[in-house]
C-alpha cells in the first residue's frame, strides 16, 4: 500500500505546475490546461484521503462531481475561445484588450 505522503507530493507538484502554467502563459488554451491540472491535483487529494476512510465514499463522489464540473467548464471555455478566434483571429490573451470596452 502506498503511503499518503506520496499522493500529497504528487498532488502538490501537479498543482504547482498547473498554477505556473495558468499564470505565465498567454494562450487561452494553455491557461485552460493549467486549470485542468490544478483540478486533477485536487481530485488526487480527494481520492487519496478517501482511501484512508474505508467506510465512506465521499472523496470519490466529490472527485466525480469535480470531474463533471471540469468537463462543463472546458466545454464552455472552448466555445468562448472559438468565438473569440472567429472574431479576432487570435486567442492571445494580451492582445484581446477590446473586450474591456
């Protein structure tokens, strides 16, 4: 059986990588990928902590809920990104300053 320490290290690493990608990248698709990495890190934590409570499945159920919400978020965000690309012919976040007006 794998100790929970390793799950937490993996989750913290994934969350840190996702946060770095979401903050530093200018492309909207890469920002979405960073957010997805952060959500997957949270899911690893939920399932890891739920593994040590054998009588309850709240961690797994909440992880499934997070996956469903993440799928809906990606669907909406990609639809918005496609509409922005159709209008501006670019999805670079620094160049999309016309949305502020």
